[in-house]
């Protein structure tokens, strides 16, 4: 598997330890879906001129491709037996490009040269992602390419295990959470705003099931690093969250121009 970003042309020694490779500042924003990680990660990356790693998108891509290859049954959270060997081969075959899009405020994703666009951004694919994310083989296949992103420029990394597994020596670690109820309410508001139907109970149930799977898996469960700042966004707006995280980054020596 290969992931490229616009400025990833620098050569890199295969033999360097993670410590040596991680020579640019790294900020980790971990926590469950819907806590506001995406917004704060994007704003930090913009303000600092750092690259952005949306690690959830990697798992979503593997989940979508596994579904398309028939390895996962249809339906967001229908548990099924997945063939680990086939899943690993599929993961290793993917070529992924992340292209920052200033207009949408997101990162466009190309898989094997083809834009996956919003196809990975829905609840169903989120469910596929959390099913493939329990496989240690998949996590290992994705590990180095995530770490390599910190060898090219400063990085703001959004995920579940950024501070615990992928960048244990990161300069800043934040675990941003919010109650399942607050996250379900936000999701309902988002869907209604987009003119789509939204069933609070169904969304609330899915969120709790997804949290349980992410928190209880054996490999790289979703949890705060010991040295992470814990922030609960249940009753905070996005601006307040951003400014609290920014202040923490500054206290940890990260310099902002504005
Ligand atoms: O963050 P996002 O909702 O896009 O992540 C989708 C799923 O991918 C998560 O529910 C989780 O199972 C998995 N994931 C992970 N490790 C990460 C990021 C995401 O296991 N670092």
C-alpha cells in the first residue's frame, strides 16, 4: 500500500527508527466520531501550514474496498466473518493520494487514481471501517505510511490511536470526546441541514455500538494517551474547542503566526 500527499517527494531511509523519522512537530487529535476532531484538525493544519492526516479515511477506504470486493456484508454494522488474508492483500494493493481542498475544507482522496469523494463519508462506510480496523494485519499495513507523513512537514493527525500507537512521541496529544447523546444530536442536525432524513434512536444506537467496538478491540483500542489533554466537547462550540486546543499547543511550544 502506498499513500502520497502533494509534498511527499523527499527520500527517506527505511532503517530509521520512528523516533528519528519523526523530526517535524506532530499534533495528535484522537477521540470518537462526532466529537469535533475533523474541524479542529483542519483549523490547526491551516493555521500552522502543516499536513493533515485523516487516519479514519484510510480505514474507511479499506472498509469500502473490502465491501466492494465482497469481503463484508451490506449494512453498516452487520457483524460478519472477514477473511483476514484477503483483507490484507487488498489493503496492500491500494494506492492512496490525499489532496487538500481549500474550498471544501476537507481532503480529497484518490484511490488507485480514482476519486472516492463523499463515498467514504457516510455511516455505512464508517461501520465497514470499524470492522476492518479490528484486524491487526490491516493496522500494521497502515502504520508506516501514517508515520511517514511526519517525515515531510509538521503534521496534525486525527484518529483513535495517533497518540498511543502511531506517534507515541508526538509534541501534542489531545483526546477530544463528547457524550454519545451529544454526538448523535449533532449528527441528526447535520443530516437535517443537508435535507436528509435522520432517526435519532438509530444514530444513537450505531454510535454506541461503534464506540464499543473501537474501545474494546485488542489492537490499538480507542483511548487517551497517558500524556493527552482530555477535552469534552459535549457543551462546547467548535470555536471554543479550537482555542482550547490551540492554547494547549502553544503551552507545548508550538508556534502560531496568528
Ligand atoms: O474517524 P472516522 O469516523 O473516519 O473513523 C472510522 C473508523 O475507522 C472508526 O470507527 C475506527 O473503527 C477506525 N479508525 C481506527 N483508527 C484510526 C482512525 C479510525 O481504528 N486511527
